[in-house]
C-alpha cells in the first residue's frame, strides 16, 4: 500500500502532502523535513530510490523524481513495485501537465483543490486505483463541471437574495 | 481586507463576510507576499478563519474550511477544533461545499474524533446517492477515517456498491473494503463473496482494484487465500495488464511457499512473463518473485539470474540498484549467482550512487568466507580510507558485523583479526567504537589463544597519546584498558602499560572511561607486586636493613585504617568463594602460581627487558609512587566510579606500601608475620583478578530461577515511569553534586551517554544486592562485580556457587550441565578455540518468524472460503466464560501468553509450545504462564521497556479485536487447517 504522496520544491517547501496512514500534523512536518534532507543531498543521475526505513519505519520504500523545481515523492511498502511507482509518478505528472498545460510549480501552489481531486482519482486509501491519465482527466473534468454547476445555481448567496427579496 | 471591513455594522455581517472574505487564492497570494512574516500571517489567517467558519452562510463557512484545510495540509496547523464545522459543511447539499467538507474530514478526522458518531447517516445518504461523484466522496472519506462503528453500520451500503454497474464507483467500493475488513472483520461474511466475484470481471479497472485488495489481504495472512489460487492463476495467465500482473505475482510470492504443488504449477507462467515482457517493472517483479519464493526451481532461478545480469549492466541506475537488490535476496541460497557477477559488484563499489555502493557492499560481504575474509577485509579497509565518512563507516560496520557473526565463525586467524580491529580504530573517520569495544572484550573472553596479541594491540592503542583526543575512540580505549588490565600477564613490560594508563592526556577521557583506566591500573599494579613477591620468594639473597621504612609503615597503616577496611573487604569475599569449593580453589591457586612463574620464565628467555631484575625494589617503589602521584587528584573526583576506584587503589597502596619494602628487607627475620600479611593480601587480590572472565550466555538470566517472594510483573510499565523520574536526579546523585559537572559533560558527551545507560543498571544493582543477601548463590560473586563494573558484560561462572539445599536445585543442575557440554572446546581445527555458550548465545533476536496470529479477518475469510464445517472444530466458549469477570481473567491470561510466546520466539527455546488450539487454550494458558513466568522476567529486563511496550501494544490491540468479536457475539474460529485447493489446478 502507498503510505504517502509528497511534492516539495527544491527549497523543501511542501507543495502537496497526503498521508494514507493517520499521521499527526507535526509528525507530518517532521517527515517531510527529513525526506527533504535526504533528497537534497542526492546528486543528479543517481538512482531514484531512497532507503526510508530510518524515516518511515520498517518495510517502507521511497521513490522520488525530480522535475524542474519540484521533487515528487512516493512512500510505500513491499506490496508495491518500485518501478511501477516510478511510472506512477510519471502518470501523476502527465496528468498535471494535461490539466494545467505545461505545469509549473505555481500551478501546484494555486490549485490546491484541483490537485487533490487529481490525486484522489489516482490513489484511493493507499491503493492505486487509476493509472491512465486520460481516465483521471475525464473524472476531474466531470467533477469541476459539477462543482461550478453547483456554485452557479446560486451565484448570489442565499443571504444576499433574501436581503433583496425584502 | 475582510478583517477591517467586517467590523462595520452597516450591513448584515454575513453579507460583508461573503463579499469581502478572502478566498483560498487570496490567502495563498498573501502567504507568498509574506509582508509580515509567514507565521504571523498564518496565525492572523487562522484567527480570521475561526470567525468565518462560524458564519451561517454556507459559502463563507466552506471557504473558511477550505482555507483551514490548506493550512493544515501544507502549513501543518492543527484543525481538530473545527471538527463540528466539518460535519456541517459535509452535509451541505451543494457539491462544491460537500467536497470541501469531505476533504477536510478525511484530512483531520481520526479514530478518536468525537463527532464521528454524527456522520454515519450523512455517509449512508451519500453512499446511496444517485450522483456517482457524491458516492465517490463518501467512499474516499470512508477509506481514510473508517472506525469499527462506521464500518459496521455502513457494511450493507458497501455490499450494494460492490456490484453496482458504475465502474467509477465500483472500483472505489472494492478498495474501501480493505479498510472496512480491517475495522470490522465481520463484514467479511457479508462482502467477501461479492468481492471474489469481482475477480471474474472483465473490466481492467475493476480487476486492478480487486487484485490490489487481495494483495493486501494476502500479505497479512496468505494461508487463508490459498483456495482462491485458481482465480489468481487464471489472471496470471490471461491478463495483459502489467499492474494487475505485478499484484498477482505478489500474491503468488506469498502463496507459493505454503503449497509446493501450487509453486510447481505457477513457476512456468512466471518464467514466461519474465521472458516475454517488455516492461521492466513486470520483469523485475517476476525476478523478485522467483528469487524470493521459487528459489528451489533451478531453471527458474537460472533464468532470473540471466535477467538480473541484464539489469546489472543497464545504464539506468535504478535498474542496477534493483538488480543488486535481487542478488542480495538470492545470495543466501544461491551464492553462485553473486559470484558470477563478482566483477560488476566490485566495480560498482565505487559508484557515485550511495544506494548502489551500499548494495554492492552487502553483496561483497555475502561473498566473504573463511578463505577470503583476510583478503576482502584488507581491500575494503584500504578502500574505506578513500571514501567519505558515511560510507567508510558502512564498510567498517559491515566488516565488523560479518566477522563477528556466529561467534566469529569465519575467522581462523584471530591474531590477524585483532590487529585488523586495531588498524580500524586508527582510521580517521571510524565511528564504530562501540562495536570494536565489544568485540575486543568479547574475543578476550572467548578466545584464549588471542590474548597475547590482543594485549599487544591494546598496548599499541594505549601508548599512543594522539588517540586520546578522538572522542570516537574513547570506547575502544576503554576496551584496550580493560584488556591491558585483565591480560597483563602476557605483557612484556607492565611498567610501560602502567605509564600509558596514567599518562596526563587521559584527562581527555570521559570519566566512565577513566574509571576503567584506573581499575586496570589497579590490576597491573597487583600483577607487578605479585610477580615481585614470587620473584623475591624464590630469591635467596637478602637486602641490607632498612628499619626506617618499617616504622613509617606502621604509622601509615594506623592512619589509613579506614582505607584498609575497604581494601580487605575484597579478601574475605575471595575467601568465600574458596570456601565453597576448596579443592577447586587450591587447584586454581596452583595453576595461577604456575602461570605466573611461566610468564616470568618466558620473559627471561625471550626478551632481555623482562629479565629477573625488572621487578626490582626500585622499580616497584617507583611504580607505587607513580600510581600515587597520578591518582592523587582523583580523590576529590565527583564521579562515583572514579572516586571509588581511586580510593581502592590508594588505600591498597597505603596498606601494603611499607610492608612490601619491609618484607624484602626483613625477610626471614623478626617481622615475618607482617610480611606474610602483605604478601597474602596481594596474593589474594591477585587470585581474584586472575580468575578468568568468560562470556555470558544470552539466556543465562532466564535460567536463574526467581527467588521466592520476588514479585516480577510481566509488564514493566511501572518501572518505566519510575525510571523516567529517576533520570534527572540520578545524574546528580552520581556526580555528588559536582559544580563542574556541566563542564565535564560538555567536554565528553560520550561520558554522559554512557552514564545514562548505566544508571538504570545501577538502580538494578542495588536491588540485586538485596536479593543477593537472600539468594546470593545465584548471582555472580561480589568480587566479580567489582572487577567488571558496569561497563562490561559480567562474567558467567555458574559452575560455582551452587546451593544444594535450594528447591530449584534441578534447574541449576540443568544449567550447569548445558553450559558444561557446550563449553567443551572443539579441537577439530587449527583455529583457536572460541568459547561458545549454548544456542541462546547465537540465536539472534531478529529471527522472528511471521506470526500466525489469530487474525479475525483471515478467520472469517477461511470460514467463507472453506465453508462453515470448520466452525464445529472450534469450541464455542463456555457460557460461563462470557460473564464479565471471567472474560477479564481470560484476557489477563492471554496477555501473559502473548508475552510468553513472543519470548519463546526470541529465545529460540528448544521447548515448544504445541500449536495452540482455541479449544484447549484455556487450560494451557495457566500452565504456560506458570512454566514461563520466570523466563519472561529476564528477557524483559534485558530488552528494556521498549520491548515491554511493544508487547503491551500488541496485546492491547488484540484485546480491542476481541472486544469487537464479543460485540458481534460470533466468536471466530482460527483453526489452522490447510485449506483445500481444488484439484483441477494442481
């Protein structure tokens, strides 16, 4: 099972963090920090695996990929395949790219909600549920449509309409 | 900004809030501007959110919650206070709000969130919604926060969704089952069949989800899922989806070891996949499956090794790394695979990627054997000099670990190994002080033949003043000092060693190490004096009179009466041990004297330095003066250990100083009785010191029966709280309120660390002494403790001190016998004898076999799969057992048993508990409890609270589960029965 998905920039600022075990927030911060501590010390062109037992406890593995200013990190246990997880990071990035057209760090910064929508379509309770970025995009678009529809039904807030109706 | 405007009371506040509320985007922009610093900005924003979230307007409320979720998720602010608002927003009819609410819930709710009780109906409603995205939200939330109650209440809804036609929802419903089963095992009875039906589904998404679920379930208890093997087999052969195949392979990796017929059948398709697939991930999974679970299928392994080779020579560092990992998995069973790739492995030892280097190092160590250990270690040590500190220590650590494995199994030439340790200690980056310390001492105790060389190495380390400045070496120096004291009889020049032990730069050492130095100096002194006496006794010549010294001695002696008390207290204890076995003692006396003579003779023949005149009157007096001078300042030491030991040695000197000169001067004359006294004391102490220290069996403590009236709880939690209280005052207690204590800590962080480790044992020592008063016979003789101190493993001499009157006589006999048989040296090889104790010495604690715990999920799964006939096999609990008092009793017993069985695993005890059967469980618990109670105590004591806590956690976990089963009022069976696999597969 997948235990955590993290995206952080090369300064160590978290841009996305989702833990599938219940982890208290301060512990989350600590984990992200220690992951960053390991990642930033690694050279380019080395393998994408990090031995994570010391950070996440026994039977945990970590793969990461470095894109431009961002690290994409997946933490998982022995029921996942390392190379498949690397592919999955690729899927995630591809999906983001489709969604934001040439995705950059700023897109992640300003689209908190949308990124979580994407994430929730790919991962579900620590399981990989969808590996095709087109399928993910389909669902994400549907959800966005639904969201804006539910907002436009009542573009003017109830309290305001009530006030006008007087 | 909202903060300022909303205070105006012109309009309804909710309108203002809505119109001027900062959106999440505003918040992010503000954070990025960071005009007033991030933390200030965030706390201001939180304040705002606290106000806005109370708004009656759903839009304002949900926006506030969204901002809060953002801050919780990426700025790590607690949002548990908003739990009730989360529930409110979740129940909004508008999808966008609902989504925010659900997101916040899955982010912030946990098992103890009180409002969880309020969301059951909301979830139920949304699970039944016609809008698949609403259903999806509820499922997603459930997969994160489900509790036993939620899982129980919502099982019917999940069951319905498992066969919905909407793929989008169905795959999520399948996945959520995992969490529901974990929380509410009885859901298995309802949902399992439908879950299995999904294995036949042709939709790849559904299949991926359901195979993923089974992969997780099977990793917890593979045995229960054997009946489903045909289904998995079909998927393995038919599926084209790599994700699905990887998961199925993982399932088979778990199932195959349980059922050889299955393995035989599956191995071929796996090899097919390995050959054909273009996807590296699938290929690697096939390789891993073969090397980990099909290692007895020669052809499959060969194919896998060919493929591993492909990975190893690939340019992609990831593939290289995984290839190396696969090799290290296969190394224990098929070393040839590693040897075949030896060149590659050694080449990549210098790769730039630390992962690859480390993996190569492991493989190199796997190749180490008796014949090549010298060569490989040489290469690695040289290499470590060139590598960065981190990797250097990895190398040293793995050499140390490999060479010491199984009581130095692969070492033939111990002299070489000891000098290698000496060499390692001098490597600048070496931080393996603790390990080297342990091994130096351990070898000293186990391997008799290595002691002379050991002493040489220790000497080399001790006399080098440069080493004293390196804090990483302090532990090694402590070991060297101990060795030099303990095996001083092999020294060519004890005076030189004494000088090294007392050199001024020892002030750089932490106090705990200095204490060892001082005590070793004591031993060296005793040795010199004893040799001197032996030598002078054998001499016929007499010296000119010197009455002045005799007088001053008498005066001194009177002054130091207090001191002599201290010193002589060792002598009677030596007498004591003599008293128990006089014949043995006298024999030892003889041998020691002979030994002493032999060394002297040896010295005479081999080195001129150790001629008869080395222990001259002058040299001895010089030695004594030197010791007095060097140790004088320590009488004011604030460290208890240092102070105590210094006092011992100084008082001893005062006691014998005069007499030693006297006895030579007045030999055979008027003061003969005085002379006898001094030399007798020296002889006695020397005897005490030359008592050989042996290694201690790991299980030695368990063999000591618990004295009656001693209450040891299974659970040492109370102790932990006590110790926690003690931690702070203890350091003061032992430093005697030193004003300089802080300073000293600053100088030597190692000293402090060591102190903290030894303090709890000091606590224990005081308890021990009390027990010793009552049952002293089962503990080490007091003078032993004195010698060894807290820093070293105490000697184990169970052959002494057997009290025949004790009622536990039999057990002790057993101990003696087992030790005796195992201590027998094996002269088969030219290799020196390594004293090994019983199997307890060697069995590593890590060898924990996967527990076949009575998992409720798998119990239910078996029941569903195999049919209900197994139910009859399990005895239902007695009706009387259900009364609450009995139940709690049972729990207690069970808890005890958990500890015991864990212990049993750890110890590798030959005694075996029969496989537990729920029907006979009740009776057995009591028996087991009694039988093993005494064993558990020592273990827990040794392992410390950590272990105890673990045990407790585990047991409490089990209790929770039992509670669940009680509530369901349908006790599950856990019969370990090999499930029937349909024959068409096999």
